[in-house]
C-alpha cells in the first residue's frame, strides 16, 4: 500500500550524497534515478525523471507500479527518503 495525500500518489526515493553529487533512487522503480548538485536539485530532477519514465511506460501500454512504504533498509545513515508526487498523465 502506498502513501496517499488527498488522492495524490507519492513515490519514495532514497536521497544520498555520492561523490559530491546527490542521487535520488526510486525504491519501487529499479534503475530509475536522478542527480543534482544539492538534495533539492536531486528531488526536482527525480520528479522530472519519474514523469519521463511514466511516459515511456505509457507508450508500451504499461503503468508505474503502485508506490510502497519504504522498509527500514531504505533508511540508511547519511540519507533520507523523499516522497515524489506521481506525474499527472
């Protein structure tokens, strides 16, 4: 079951700093990630990447998986979980 806020689906992404850049990895979507020079930039880029991924899946008649609630293993030291709104497509 995902996290819902007034009908809004929120996708969890683990944000951490790696090699001087911030990286946001979507927990429910393998290999879907975004980068930025700050954590905020990584979150903004993550929203854009999620929208692009959803459009690409739509071309093949597929949809994004349902968002989940992140497990403890996704809450690592020096990282946090950001919740990115699902794109309106």
